[in-house]
C-alpha cells in the first residue's frame, strides 16, 4: 500500500485554464517542453514521489543480485586481509594492478556529477535542472567506491590510521610531501564537498517529501529537512550557499584528478613522467564521467518511469557535452603520444611497440575504438536523443576509458629502466571479485538512493517553470526566459 | 485582553501577496512582523520585501583562512618537528606544500559554507512552528502579526487580494 499522502482537499487551487486533468500516476505525454507544461505543483510532487514509493518485483530482484555480488566481494576482501596481499596478482614490477586501475576509473566517474551541477548552475543553464541530483549522487557514490581502494590496496587495512594527520609519540607526522597523502586529503575533501553539496540542495525536497509521506519515510524526511519551511530568508540563504559551493567545488574537482595523475607523473616510470598527465587525466575523467551520467540517466528514466522529466532535450545537451569532452580527450592523448613517440627513448619505444603491435595491442585497439567510435556517432542528433542509442554509445566510452586506465597503470609498469626487472601481470579471482564488488556496490547504493530520495530536484524544476512564458514572434509561439536567479 | 493577533493566509498568486504586503506596510505593519513561505524560490524583492543581510560570506572567509593556516601547519611546520632528510630534497618543498595548503583551504571553505548556512537559517529546528503543508503544493503563505485594533483593516486587505484559509496559524512540529 502506498504511504504517499494526497494533498489536502481544502483549499483547492483554482483550475488553470486549458490545463490537462490527469491522474498523478499516469505518464502524460506533453508536446511542449516540461518547463511550460501545465502541471500544478501538487501534480509534480506526486509524479516524483510515486516512482520512489511503488517498488515492483524487478527492483527487489535487482537489489538481491547486486547485494549477492557485494557479499561475494566482501568475502574476497576478507580473504585478502586474512592471507595477505600475495593473493592478488601484484608482483615486481607490476605493483599497482586492477585495484589502482579501478580506483582511477571511479575517480574519473565522480568528476562529471559535480561539474554538470556546479558549472551549469553558475552558467544558469536551465537544462541542468532535472539531472543535477542524479549527477551529484553519482559523484558521491563513485567517490565512496574509489575511497575503498586505498584501503584494499594497503592489504593491512588496520594500519590505515597511520595516514590520519596526527603525530605519533615521537612527533612524527604523516609525510605531506608525498602524493599518496595528497590523494587521501583531496579525495576526502571532494567526498565531503560533494556530499554536502548534494544534501544542501536536497533540503527543500526533503521538506516536500515530509509533507506528503507517512510512516518511516516521514520520520526520515523530517529529520533530513531540518525544519525547512520555505521562508524568503531560507531561500535566499540557500541560494547564496549553493552559489558559494558551486564556485568552491570547481577547483576541488580539478585538483582531485590532477593529484591522482601526479601519483603517476612524479615517478620516473616511462610513459608516466609527463607534464601533460594532469590535464589529460582531468579531461579523460570528464569524458568518462559524462558518459556514465548519460548511461545512468537512461537507465533510471526507464526504471522509474521519469520520461516526463528526463527528456530528449536533456540527452541531446548531455550528448553534446560528451562529444566535446571526447574531442578534448583525443587531442590530449595525441599530444602526449606524439611527443613520447618522437622522443624514441628506448623503454618508451618498447612500451609503445607493445601497445601498437605487441601483447597489449588488443587492449590498445579496444581503447582507441571504444573512445573514438562514439565521437563519430554522437555527431548525429538521433544518437544523442534516442535513449537506447545513447546508452550503447556511452557504455562503449566507459569500456574504452577503463581499458585506457588498464594500459596506463598495468601496461606501463610491465616495462621500466631495468630490463631484467620486466614482467607481466594476471589478475586473480580475489582482485576480480573485489572490483565486481565496487561496481555492484555503486549500482546498489544508487538504486536505493533513487527510491529514498526524490531523484528529480522538484524545487529546481518548479523554479525553472517560473522563468518561462510563451511569446508570439511572427507565426511562431516561442518560449522566452525571464532572469530570476 | 489580546494585544496582538497572529494570522496565516494562503494565496495562489505571488502578485496578490506582493500587493497585500505593500498595503499592510501602508497600514503600519512593519517588515519584521510578516513572513512569506513558498515552495519555490521567488526572486529577491518579488514579494515586496527587503533583502536580508547575510554574514555567510564572512563565515566562509574565516573558514577558508583557518583551513589555509591548518594546511600550512601540516605542510610546512610538521616536517620540522621530526626532521628526516631524504635524497637531497629540502624538508619542505614549496610545490607539495602548495598542494596540501590549497586542498585544506578548500575543505575548510566547503565545510564552513555548510555550517554557516545552517547557522544562519537556525537549523536544525524541529520544534512546533507556524507552517502549512500546502506550501510545498504551490501555495504562498503569509504569516503576520499585528495589533488587535487593526483586525478589520487587515482582514479587508487580505480578502481583497483573494486570500484562502485565513486564520490563526497551526503550530506543527517540523
């Protein structure tokens, strides 16, 4: 039984002239843009709350499968802790393996969420409104998964507290000159910042959910709404705080992936010791993160029947951003590759040969194909606006980006300046299980989040609706926007 | 004898609220005796009210300053507390110190923004407060306190601007 409370019968809002009267449960196809649709605020609330509350059998099957994979991964992690890091495929010289590869991948995925929300908020881009919360949640959960890897990679996870900045009894502090410490601090900052940013924008919608639900949901939403009433002062302060957050979080998200890249670039390992690594990593992260966001939005739209909110115009804009990020990634990749190829340094030459015509060639061509083919496809509006095609294209991008990280981390480590120390690497079942755990864990957290928290930022949608009106220009009736922010 | 009356009125239209507030000002009801609640952020000044002064930017600056000093302490002072000379590097290198100082400055900026805005909004506040659940269904709520002698005039103004549901506010736990 649904525990959504219907709005009070008295007083009723006066009917809007020409408004469509529909059941809140039905999906209404509007020919006009959502922001102009003649839905009452109450109907919008119901349209967002209903899919959260009505969970079908498919939802529970999905949660069970994801939960089982996570449980298996936890067992594998326990096995690793008990028997030691030797049960992974780590060796000399490949001391960073699937764990660090996947760590870099998750950090990359986390990038687009904040970017799409903060940058587009600052630019006052209206198409951001229905997708910001999903994007911010993606950042928070991807960072949580990324944050597990330093712990897993340590092996002796109980020694983690050595990295916390406090002195031991000899007044020895952690070494803040080390990029590994920068990692810890930067990821913690980004995780705290992204979570607070997500939560702050969520408060008005928690109040909306509080006013329309009962039972345990009411208790939860009431606690999270913090007593929000929607007074003018509260709105003004919230807007100011979100503006400050938007400005402050942009350099943070740039710094995080730069710092991750410096983990590699400050070493003298061939193919890592490059000044272009930081911007190359940042652009790659944006490319993979935007693609992941597009994939997730397509899946959530289908799963939660949010077709009314997540529309072709949003996918079109997102697809264009993916395309631009992909072109930048190609440019940076080529700029780095060209200089290394031209330098002809012996170990680098060996590594490039391994990639282009050696053992790593299948991965190299998979990387190039999966990253470049989508650029050709995304030029077409049909690909950007049809959810199925966009999903396939953006999933392909992330296959390519994961492969790219495999080549950077594992591929490069197999060759170094000491030829008798060259080696190879094969992942073990423990590593594969733990990597699968984080993918399933991300999906599980995201799935549960979408059923507990209003996935679409209702107040932002309503605010956007305030901005628009129709104006006749010649024979056309076109939407015009007012400056209200 | 009742000296003051507190009323809550629900409106459909923002223009009606703004017009009613203007007339109530003219009647002599001061700014701080009126409060508007909405489910949507209206532009500042749209409802005829003055902009509030915020101390949030100063809280954020103070937080950023504290984060900067803490980052500087970790990156530039702690290496001297137990000095380890490694490979010809100075104990404190400027580029690594810049990274740590920057990240701690930003962390403190973010945290102080969050705590600052909660402090400014007086959150959390779960106690009984005048509120109406139809705020989140699109109604605009005007909460006002005025001398009992003005009751008839206030009623006339609000009804002239098509108020719904005029009466004493319900104080509900939020």
